[in-house]
């Protein structure tokens, strides 16, 4: 199976800004039953991206619904983005409470002098059987998507993210 690292499309980050965003620890405690309200400001021409990395990692409701079709057990915290100036509300889901997996990162991943990963390589034996997961290395968190989910999303016209292929090696145990 092939996997891709999701990154936010930097061309689509200018039109939306968050007002008083809480810290990531608090975001990790969001529950799906009770959406948290986040106030945003957007320009008239702003498009709401389906994948947001900053100030925290969120996916749109349409992406979340597709993830649920592939994995009905996934539980994410819900958030409503409220733009009072434009009278707009959008439902998003936080990946901050998604448990990270460090075992799936291969020792062959390229690192810089500070041990930050510059090229992610996954260990095939440790990849979780999930369509969407987080690979964690220290403070670095990578959002990883399986090929079948990526294809489904692209057929439905989601926007705001880039898919970068991730190399996979068969690790030794």
C-alpha cells in the first residue's frame, strides 16, 4: 500500500485568521459530542481549506465523513469555526487528539543535525491499519494518509492540501 504525507497548501493560507486560539494541549481534549467554538476572520475571497495545519491541525467535515467511511472507529474532536463578520460557520475536526505513532518511523528517515526529520520514511511492519494517522518524532507530527483514502478525496474535489509520497522500507526485527 502507498502512503502520503499531508501538508497544507501554502497558497491557500492567507484568507483565514484565528482569533484567540487556545494551545494544542487544550485542543487535544476536544470531544466529538460537544463542538468547541473558534472565532475566525476571513476575507471575502477566502476559501476554507479542507486541511489546516496552523495554528493546529484540522480537517473539514467532508474529509472527516470520508475518513469515517474507511474507519468507523476514528474519534476526533469537533470544532465550529465562526466568522461573525461574514455570518459564516463551518464544522471542522481536530487531529490534535489523534494518538501519534512513533514506531512506524523508520530509522532510515533522513535527519538534520538537530535530529529533526527532513525526509520521512515509514517502516512497513509498523504502519497502523488506518486510513489516516499521525506519525510522531519528538515535537514533529506528520499527518499520513493511505492511497485509497487519498484517491477518494481527490475524486470529490477537496482542496487546500498537498500529498507528498512517503517512502516505505521493510524494517528488521
